[in-house]
């Protein structure tokens, strides 16, 4: 076994870390406070080549492996969960289904622009009454002549309503018989008549990322806008989530790393009873546990990426990595605030934002409970 990163991976980490430190860190607190999505930062991430990293060059990608992409998400999350969310959701949930299931015509129509940072694509699965139970979707799609007619709504859709949103991949019920639903995925361009996108505000976390409610009122799109085949919708959505779990795990890993570094630096500077608080065993042990858990999380996530890049099954490890990295982010962020004491509760200190941002990770793209269900099925329960 060789745990060394390649020179290419090291360069990607160094490049993205420098970018995040130089361009995101100075504005992260202000964007969070204003709950403001930054099209400018998104454009810069596109210029850096972070969108469509794993795509072939002919579609605008970099032809890099999964681990390269995951390292990029990790490094952004080390500084700001909102910008990492924009990258992760667009690459995994936006670009992913188009690349893996789209026709050549669909790929050439959408992917080149979606790799530039000029436009984002969203993933319309969650509904007000259908979260963990994805098959509870009520949005419908009916064929009328040469068109799909879509009615319904979606909620909590990342990258769904910003000024640079280009459209959405929507799961809809295309038929229902004897209580059994058939799901189909359909591509809906953002400017389609009857398609309404509403930004969601007052979020606790990821305040500088774009989260939306989507409404479909007799939305008509051409029949050729189907992604995959009729009845493949649930398969497409769930397989997309398998890969998406890796990016959410990367966000957990990056958040944990960032919170740990803040706590370590603060503990070395803050003095009580005549010495830095890092010298007290209780704090030293907290920091030691953080470092250990982060190392374990990174090894598990990178193994899952390796399996995917080797073309081997990775669903079990993906669920494990998403679960473990999310839980570690929670534990590390909580202890990081504790080490900061009262200052950790103030918005002037970045650790407060990390504490809020990590909370989504145990919910988004499959709750921690759902990950345990997935794992339990893999192990034969």
C-alpha cells in the first residue's frame, strides 16, 4: 500500500489552498453575514478549473481523477463551507448526471458552459414531503404530444436560484399504477415558462451558498429533454447520490481540518494561569483526539475515492465516508468552540461559522440515519 499523494494531487491541494486563503478567506465572514451568494467567486473557481474536473477535455473538463476533485472540495471547506457547497453540488449533482446519463447532444449543449463558472446546474430531488423517502416524490411529468408537462415543487435545492443558474435535472413521477410509481428524470432549462425559482433565506448554515425552492406550473419541455430512459429516474438519482456522498464527506473532512487548525492556533495563543491553554492536559487531549479523528476520516474517504477511480464498487465505503466525516466534523467543531470558550460563540471568530456550517452535513444528501441504513444493507442486515 502506498499512501503518498501524487505530485499532481499535491499541486492541486497547494493551488486550491492558496486560492481559498487569498480570495475566499478575506470575504467569507462578510458573505456569511449578508447571506450573499458570490457569482464572482464562482467565476474564479471556474477559471481555476475546479468545475468539471473529472470530465474529458472535449466537454470542458480537466480529465482528473476523483481524488483530485475531492481534495479541491476539502481545501475549500477548510476555509468556507458555502463555497465548497457551490463546488460540490455543481460537480456531483449538477454536472454528474448530465455526464454519466446524457446523450452526446445533451453533453455538448450543457457541459462546456457548466465547466466555466459562468453557469450552474441543480439537482431537483427533495420535495416538501419527500426527503429521505425519495420515492415519495409527488412532482409529475406527463407526455402531451412532443412535450413533457411538469407540475409540482422541489425544496432545499443547492445552486437552484442564483442569477447564474442555467437549469435543473428534475425527478418526476411519469406514471403510477396500483400504487407503484415510475420515475423519470427530465432536464428543465432555467428560462422555461412556468418554472419559478425562489431563493431560500434565513439559513443557519451555508449562508453564502444558493439554496432554492423550485415550482413547476405546467412547465413544458421537449420530449428529448429526458435524461436516460423513462422509468430510470430513481436509479439515476440514487447513483448520483452515491458519488455525491464523497463530496459531502470531503466537506466534512475540510470543515474538521479548518476547525481543528483554528482551535490549535487559539490554544497556543490563549493564556490562563500563566501558560497557554494548549499546555493543559484536558485541551491537549482534545486536540490530540481531533487530529486522530481527522486522520482516520481522511484515510477512509481517500480509500473510497481510490475504489471509484479503480472502477470497483464503492457504495459501501462512500456511505461510510459520508457518515464518518460528517460526524467527525460535528465532534471537532464542537470541541473547537469549547476550546475557544466564550469567544467561540462570537461571529468575530471564524470557528462560530464552522460550528454552524457543519450541521448540514449530517442531513444533506442522505441523513446520517440513512447512511447507517445503507451500510446495514451492504453488510447483510
